[in-house]
C-alpha cells in the first residue's frame, strides 16, 4: 500500500513518468472526458450547451492532482474536442474558444493551489483535505462558470435576463462534478488501499442501503404522489445512515449513486427544463457536502480510535512485561491499576492489589509523591511483612482528575 501511495505522490508532484505511459494516460483521459461530455448533454441551456451535470470536471481536477500539472495539455485538448462536439465549429469572433481556455486555466490553478499551499494529500483521508477541496472548487468553478458564460454572452447568445441563471447552472454542474467524482478518483489513485476499503464494506448492508436510496429517488421523482421539491429531504436520511456506518468511502459512493439515479429519473420526466433542474442541483450540492463531510469525520474518528487502541495495546504490553512494579493511583488514593511485577512485589495477585488504598502497601507514599524524587522507604506486603522498596511518583497532568504513576522496585 505504501509503495502505491508513494508512486501516486511522485505522480502528483510532477515526477517523471515514462513517455509512453504519459501518452496512454492522456489519451484515455481525453476519450473519457469527451465521452462524459457527450453523455451528459441533457437539459442543456441551448443553443450554447451549458449542462446541469458535469462529471468530467471531477475527472479533470483528479488528473491534475494525481498525475501532476504537466498533464494540462491533455485537459486543453479534451475540452477543445468536447467544445467542438457539443457546440460545433465556432463562428467569428471565435469567443467560444475562450471556454476551453477558461476550463484549462481554472482547473490547473485549482490543482496547483490544492497540491501546493493547501497541501492536499492524494489519499484524501483528512477532513482538512475535504474542506480544502470544497472551498477551492466552489470558488474556482464559479470563476470558470462566469468566464465561460460571459464569453458566450459576447456573441449575444444569452439574453440579459438569463445570464445569472445560466451561470448558476454552469457552476452547479462543475461543482457537483468535483465534489462527487474527485474524492472517489483520488482514493482510487491507491488502488490497493481502495480495494481494501471496498472489501471492508458489508455488501449486504450496503446493498440494502443503496436500495433505500433508490426507493427514495423513485418516491420523490417517479411516484407522483407529492411535489419533488418538498420530498428531497428523504434522500438525506439514507445518506446519513451510510456515512455513519461506512465513512467517507460509503458516503461518496452513495452520493455518486444518488446523482446517477437523479439523472436517470429526471431526464425525460415531466419536470420543466428551466430553473427547476438548477434548484434540484443546488439541493444535490447540499446532499453531497453533507455526505462528504460527515463521512470524513466518521472515517477520521475511526482511524483515531484505531490508533488509540493500538497505542494502548502497545503500552499495556510494555507495562505488563516491565521488571519494575507500576501502580496507578487515583485522586482518592485508591490503586486503580497495577502490573504483574507490582503484584509480585507485594505478594498478591493484580486483582487483589487493585482497589486497595496505596497507604496500606506504601505507608510513606504521600511524602515521596510530594517530594518528587525517588526515595527508599518501607513497603508492606499483603501478608503484613515489611521490606525495603525504592519508590518514585509521577503525575499524569493531561487527565482530569490527575492520576499518579508510582514506580516501585524491591531492593
């Protein structure tokens, strides 16, 4: 896993890739980008081809993040081909050519910011990475949308009343493409780690949860029993369930599934081709952000809990095998924990030592604790026999209430 991650890091930092492999990656990206652009031409604002969903935006940003900014020519070529395929050969004064320029420059700048000053990790395993991606994408895609729409406006193809509506539709399309697809593609950069995470998903449970999402989509858009605007909140319930159970991977996969289902049900439906689709897409943005952030918080907490358990297990192993006696004393003077060596020193089992007052086995304990130095004093075994012991006491100030750690040695 580490080798794959390291390779991804080299690619993302602009490391050297073989020329043939770079060409293959670029060619595959161009074909995928153009295919996605052609496949998502539904509900375009005609005649200038602004679409409500733009998954190729997520692919574009992921390409530049994973393989480095030197792949910007692939994005430029792909956006030019897609522009020609959707809008045809531009007429004079050729302002339509500004669209590929705006897309390439915008996504190149976003990738540079994320990989540079903001320090986004390809593994996409931190909440700060999710926040950075969303903030940069929100601003960057808005600028791309504004420049693109105004470039089209220069040919008088957009009425003034439709200008901001068109910008909103373009922005939500690009933004959703990034926040839904880029996280999945970033996690896919380390295929071994991604497949390990996928294998950890309980298939039956996850399948049932996706089935609930599908049912909610049908209930909202296809059943016809209520206004879809008023029922969209139903999609948040299964998504929150999935995010809480499966973390960021489950949440991002469920959001992508929801978006595909949304497109499948809305395309060809009776919904109008005006502002309603844009409004639905804005709700999809809120849904995607909820899943992304909640899933990332759950994943981070699980990793922290796992790391804490590992650290505690290592500490228990060290304490249990230490030759010196280690006793944890609570605020009330009761022994809260002890290792086997301490039990052996005082001639009893560990469970017999825990719960006793420390002064029963170490009468001068308080004096040593107050001095802060290691001292020799008399200890008392559970059978009443006395023996010389060396004692030092420390305090765990990070805990509330504070605990005292006593190190004893039979001398």
